[in-house]
C-alpha cells in the first residue's frame, strides 16, 4: 500500500490545535491536566519538570564544573570513566563520539555495561592512577555502576594507589546512599543532580555537563544554544520549534506512523541513542508509544512501510550528499520527512531541549504521562531474583540464531517491528554485523528494526519493549564467551550479572505476552551472526 500523500498536512492541523489549546504555555506552567495521571508511585508533573529551567540554571553551574575539571587536570588526571546507565550515561556517550577529545581535555570512557568482555580490556588499558571514575546514579542504588565502582576500587588497590577516594566522583541526587557515602569521604567530590529532573531529561545537568567539560567542551556554547531553544519554545505560535516537532511526532503516531525514523548527517549518528531513550522511555507505556528507529541502514524508499515518520537531523557543515539524497528520495515517495538543521555541533545543546519539549507535547497528543517509567523496574527485579537464586540460566534450550530469526519474522503484520537486544561485548564489528542482520530483516519483511546492546537498552528503549505497543517482535541474544570478573563484597560476578539481566528481561517480556525468540552465541559471536546470514 503506498504512503498516504496527505500525511504531512496532519501535523499542520495538529499544530494549529496545540496553539489554540495553549499547550506550549501550559507546559511551562507545568499544567498536569495536559496529560493523564502518573503511574502509581511516580512523581506528579509539577515535581518532575525541572528540566524546563535547566538551560537558565546551567549558567550558574558552569564555573564550578569547569573549575573542578581544571583541578583534576592540574592533578595529572588524563582519563575520565563515566559509569552509569540510561539517562546518566547517554549524554556523555553522545558527546564522546560526536565531539571527540578536545585539546587539553581528558580521554572520556563511558561504561554502561557490566559485560566482562568489555570491562576487562578497559581496566587493563587505563592508567589507573591518572583516572577519575564518575559513579553516576540518580537514585544512588543502580546495580551496574555500583558493581563497577567496587571492581575499580579493587583494581586501584592492586595498582598501589594510596588514596583511592581521590579517584572517585559521585554524581547523584541529594539524600541518596551514594551521596551519603561521598559525604563520608569515599569520593573526592559529590556533584548534585536536581531531584525534579528525570534521568532521560538530565542532559544539561552534571550527568552530561561534567563529562562535557572534562572532555574539553565549551559549556558556555552548550548553554547558549539550549537557552536560545528554550526561549523559542515558550510561546503558543507556529514557529515554536519544540511545539512543531511535537505536533509532527504526535499527529503522525496517531495516524499510524509511530516508527520515528532518524536520518542524521555523518558524524552525529550517535545522537540517535539519546533520542531513542528519550522517546521510548517517555512514551512507551500502557500499550502506546513512539517507536524510535535509530542507527538503521539506508534502504530504498519502497522498503519502508506506512508506519514510518522520518526526522532528518542535518548538520550544515557536514558532507550531506548521501543523507540529503536519501531524505529527498523518501520524501518524494510520499513519506513525511521533517528536517531539523544544526549550524554547528554545539547546536546539540538546543536539540537536547527541543526534543525534550517535543516529547512532552507528543505525550499529550497520544494520551500518556511522559515523565514516568512504570515497567523499568520489572526487569531489574527479575534479574535480582535470578542472582539471589544462584541459578543463572545457560540458555542451552534456545534456538540457533538462524532458526530464531526465521521463527520471529514469519508472517509479518502491518505495523510490526523487530527489536534486537544483544548481551555481549560492544564493538564496531558486532554493531556492523547487527546492521546487516537488521537490513536482512527489513529487506525480507518490510518491518522496521531496533537494536541495542544489553544491559544498556534495559535503561532506555526497554521500557517501550515491555510497556509499549504489542507490535514488537523481540530477538534476545546472549553471548556466554566473555570470561568473568569478581565483584568485591558481592556474591555475584559480572559474568553472572550479565546473563541474569538478560534472562530476567526475557522472562518479563514473556510474562507480558511479547513475541520473543532467543539465541545463544559463543566466543566468535560476530562470525556466528555472519554465518546465520549466509544460509
């Protein structure tokens, strides 16, 4: 069935309605009547929308953050390791890849995994005595960064570091167990994060901005970009950029185009990870949701179904010949394409705010409360139960990868999509292999695909998988060939924590009636993926 050529006008109609209903100004007023009630136990809108003020408040935080980073440099610190999950790690990961290390800045490493196959090599390569470890957790209780903290404290002791507290920074809300430990002298510094800002809306807090300044970025330019965007998003007018994007996302989703497919200029592809978490965790609940498609290979327009809504994030100075041609071909075929233009990389500061504002607007339009995540804890609880039982599944009963894929993609229905979660070491080779698997699935079936390494995806798009539309078909992959690392003071190891998280999540998805297939890979996992595609 060809795309509905009238679909671009849907957003214009929705925008006029949003303006008439004063949705922009009411958002700034934190008017809870814009959305359904929050889930039981979640904070109400008025107590979780502090992200609106962050562009203005950041200016006052910059001197302290930059002075602290300068002090670390004066101490001879060369490397910063961010240990966090979801909202506490996604912004540093984007900035690390998009900007890279700046002159005079530290090398930035982002660990949002506990896979021994990743943690072991990173530990061996770090100059431990010259490395600062940022323990990032809004709640102060997140198992992954706390497990990594114990591992690296042990590594520092083995390396002969005399005062390991000087090598650890705590980034967390006030009153958390992590903040109390920092106050007791276990960390050289505590950086406070605002209690009224949820993790996925926290790019402009210390979670994102301390790693940014340590990397050598100019926080004043990030702040200026975000403040300018926030100002443009205040009025109930047609050229409000956040309101307009929200109208596009919400109206197209309500018309059946719920697959928000990102096209990006070369060099800023990683921003898709941040958008993925924001949209999925904010809107994927109660059987509804925007389904972000990031990092997808380019296909011919005919390969895309009528469930697609394209957003092109275009960096003006980049070599955009291929991405421009791709976006133009898609638009010419009748699919809706919205282009957002950045004059330079620092425009990402404004994009953080634009997408946050648009997400809250889209939540209003599709009828969900965008500031809670009711299904995230289910997988955490299941993983903990597996660890406590001491009986971590091996996955020996799972199908081989080729069979799992064949079973999963049989008889595709309109609107279905395939989600892939892989609990294995992250590498460029693995990501490329999964890109080819995604291409195979879409070319064979027309279904959109998502992909994420575990446990990263548990804290981002995982909310959508469990709470969002039932159109998901999930492929869970576990690699058991990554070795093991002890966690000092705990009964579990990193080698046990990783599969416990995987099988805990798979169990929750089965309990929720999701269509799921699993496969187990060995040490040569990339070769096994390639082999499955050759047959």
